């Protein structure tokens, strides 16, 4: 009998820390094994194959795992797919087949095109990203079993050898048969929960094009990105040496037992006439401006010691696979308000920028472990290590990186939706939006390196802070005061920006009105090419690409100013499921970021024949042969998708032998 679908959940063991190292490294450990294989065939009853005590999975199921006509479902399916890839290659090589071409580095993994992920489905519907969380929100009958975490700790990770356990480093089924039978029940329940999610969400199917996007995302995760491990290991060693020297100097200057202690440091500064509330990065930077020379020296040492760049190098060391590549760094649909990706493991989304001249020279010194030359040439070794983090990502031998990104993508999308014609003209003529914005606000010509150049910074900060309804507070959190703007200048800056962008302000309130009408009157509404629809207790915002943003259980509420506002359920700033209040400019932010994400996804599709190894915000990193044309890649990336005709896009890029911020 032919199998059409499988719903799968695995329980596994490995000596590698899954959280720290990710599933690819976890599964490639020689100690990795599948303990329990829970599966339902074609929606039938879930069965658990207890592999740890000698069960075997039936051959027709094993065959179906690499049969691309059989759809495989799992919650966070890429864990199951990667684990099963390794298991098949080891134990059933005759049934393993990879995908793509021989030169690609995805060859150890099963083709993701026949896999579906109920975590992605839930995220598409605006639901939590955990099985436990989604079960609670959907009020499933079969909730995830609470004792699961303790059972996983007991059977799935190494244990500490003690006298009581006979010095063993691992708990096996025979060490606690009662726990083991509960674990089997837990595995079965997870399959049932996963199937119940599918059942609950069945009237809101994920569009096929989104599954295609998910498969492209999985391919990028499978491919991974090469790390220069010589640089990574030397950077960790140099950081250690630098910390020892900085701490010794600090002890010498302060006579403190532990100069890293915030409490001890605060007391020492108070004793020397400097009262401080905080010693975080921002506070220390401010204190350094006015501190006496002897205190400034201590604060500067404190600032250097607080650099956390080494953590990124350690994350690289943790995540690197046997072939020198780090994999699994992108969570598809990690931000469910816009559908953008979230970073995992090394977190490419928040790497420090590099601004230093002669980056390559500094890189060579670190790579060769030349500490004395490094500390002689540079004021701050931690600063150098921080600037070099990006450069640890390298193409494999014989290849180069092409890094291409969109120019001012959010500003372009926002201007296009609002029909703000003066801005569209700036983009059409390849002008500088920050100069143009300053010029519109202050009614004088502004040139980047010419007349009134000092106003460009004000244009830039206004652009970054005010496009989504932000006011004085937004300017402050963007660092307006640190950039030399005074408190008195901020409100006039907000007013000037809004006056010069009346169509954007109008867009905020048109969207606000469309959302409120849809929620209040259950009517379909439309404005600026965006459609709003209320169905089955959900608000859907339909984007030009056809993708929908989803808001759970929207209703009308009252905001802190006594006016009407829309609230909905979602994961809030506390990371808990709660009611969230929103309004026009905030919905516009979601819409603009979501459209920008769809444009990046369109570029990924168009360039999917290349080896895309990463993407950060609005930028693609492509590993390619030396003969690939940079202009051709940028030209392809800058093409406007057919669903948003008339939007003026531009992509710029550079070629490099290591990743950097150009």
C-alpha cells in the first residue's frame, strides 16, 4: 500500500550540546543515535518504534523517508530531517539520496522539498514558536506532556558520573524502565500533538509558494558557510591573553580583588569622587567624556574588558561542523509579525560592523597569533577582535564571496506605498535619501560632502526614527542626543519630518482606519494596495506578494490616551503570549518590513542557482566561482518583483575573500 504522508517525532541522544552547537553538529557526532521513532502513517494511529531496545522501523517507512512523493510532517521539521539524514546514511545507505549538484555542500542531507513543518505553519498564523506554546493557544486536547523536559534531561544528554549511578555517563532504558515507558508515551503524544495542530489549522492552509520559500531556506541552512578556524582559534587565545593583561593593569590601578565586579568598581569610583548608576556600555561611553584622566584610564580598561566579541568566536567554535562549515543559522519565519528570519547560533543578524583601515593586515596578525605586534600597533586588542568577527566567514578554496544588498529598501517601500513623490524622484535619480530628507526638512540644499553637509546626520536620524510614527522618544533611542542634537531640537525635527512627508503620515492613518473598520465591522477593506480581512477570529493583512500577515483574536480596545485602538494576541516584549496593542504606524511598520522581506525572498528565488550561504537583513552572501560577474548578481537582485510593479529598487555589492561590511 502506497504511503502518502508521515507525521514524525524523534527522541535522540548525542554527547553534543544541541542548544549551543545546533542540530547539524549534534547529529554528526559518532555518539548520536535515534532512541525513539514516533510516526503516524497517512493520519493513522501514532506508533513508537523503540530503537534503543532493538525495535526496527518497517522497511516501507524507511523507503518513504527518501521518497520525494511522500510528504513528511514534523514540528520544527528540520531537526527531524537532519537527524534522519544522518541515520539513513549510517544505517540504511541504500535508501539515502541527497539533492543538488555534486559541488554543493548540501550533499549529506535529504531533499527538504517533501518536508512540511507545523512550526512554520503556526508562525505563519501568528502563533508561538514552541510546541508547548502553540498547544496552549490552540487549546489542544493532547497537550505536550509536562514531564518531557525531565525525561529528555535523563535519557537524551550525558549524565554526571556519581557513586549512586555506578559512575556511568549515560542513562539507558534499563536504568529506569518506568521512566522509559513514560518517555515512549511522551514521544507518542508529541506525534499526536503535531497532528492535532495540522487539524486545527487545516482551514488556514499555508500557500504552496511559502513552502517553496521554506525549502530554499532549508537549502541555505544545509549548505552552511565556511569558517576560517585558524582565525577563530587564534582570536580566542589572543582574547584570553588580552583579558589577563587588562585585568592585571586594572588590579594595579585600583587594587581591587575582582575589577570585573560591577559592585566593586562602582564603590571604587564613588570613593574617587565619581557617583555612577550604571556601568553598561552606554554609561561608560558617557562617563569617559568628562572623567578625570586617572579615572578615564580605569573606565577605558573597563570598556575594553566588557567587549563580548570573544563570545561570537566561541559560538563559531561550537557550531562548526566536521567540514569546517557552520550550518543552521537561519530560522525561517522567526519573526511572525513580518515573516522575517531570525538568527540562530552565531547570530549573523547582529555582528559588529568593521570600520578600521587595513582590515586585512590586522586579520593576518590575528591569524598568525602575533600578539605583541597587534598590541603594539593598536590601542585596543578587544576592539580589533570585534572588528574582525565578520572576516571569520570565508568562501571555500577556489571561490569568492559576492555580497549584495538593497539600498534603503524600507525607505523605498514606504515611499512607494505612500506615493511620496519627491522621495520617489530621489530614488529614481539614485540620490541620497538622507541629504534629500534634510533638504526637505530645512529648505536648503544638503550635499553629503558639500554645502550644509552637517545637516545630513539630522536627515539620517529622522529617516531611521520617524518613518513609523516615532517621535522624540524614537529619536532619543536612535542616539540623537549622543550625535550632538539638543533636547530642544527634537520636537521641531519630528514636526519638520512629518510636514515634509504628508503622504506617509496619511498612509499611517489610512491603514489605521482600514484595520479598525475590518475589525469593528468584519468588512474587507483596502488602502494603498494592501487588503485587510477579518475571518474566523483572525485579522489578515494581504500583501502585494499574496502572502498574508495574521493577527490572532483582534478586538477594539482603549489606549492610554483614551482613544480607540486595536489589540490582538501574540508573543509580546516579555516573550509571553499576551494582548498587544497596535495602531496605524505600527501596522505600517509590519507591512513595510514584510514587503521588504518578500523582495529579499524574490531575490533569493531568482539567485537560487547560485550558492547562497547567508543573508542578513537586506543583504545576500553568495559563494561563487571567480568568473561570476558582480554586476550580473546586483542587476538580478535589483529587479522589481512583478507583484509590485513601479517600485524602484537598487542593489549594490562587492567581491571579497572574507565577509565584511564594505
